[in-house]
C-alpha cells in the first residue's frame, strides 16, 4: 500500500451510509489511497485501516525522535564562533568592516 498526499477537500463519501463507505472515508482521512477500495470486502478494508492507523502512529513517533536528535546544545566555543561569523557578516553587509571581536 502506498501513502499518497491526497488533495484536501470533500471526502469520497460525504454522508457515509454504511460501514464500507465509513472505512473508505477513514482511509482518506489518513491520506492513504487503496486502488479498488470500493470493490473490496469490509473485513479487508478494516485491515487496511488498522494498518494505516498503526503506520501513522509509527511515523509520528519517528518524527518526534528525529526532532529530539536535532535539538542538541552547542558547545560554548561553537557559540562564540557563530557569533563572530554573524557579527562580521553583519558589519560587512553594512559597509563598516570588522567591528567587534568576541573572545
């Protein structure tokens, strides 16, 4: 099953009349496209929805872990170097040359 970013808008079935239409709408909400979903049995659609929900949870957890890894504190020497670069760039941009040095 391939996860696609479907266009936003109306659900496939505006007023779901039975369980099959409800499951197809749920797949749409999870941004999954299943070719031939209208011709599938209800149990098969339930399996696809369960898989899609598990996959969405796994993706969210992976995104949180990736964001936590990026949030590392810089060493003081790195901070000083970055400030030097920024101030030098700022004053060169303004046409003042090198003005400040951070030790």
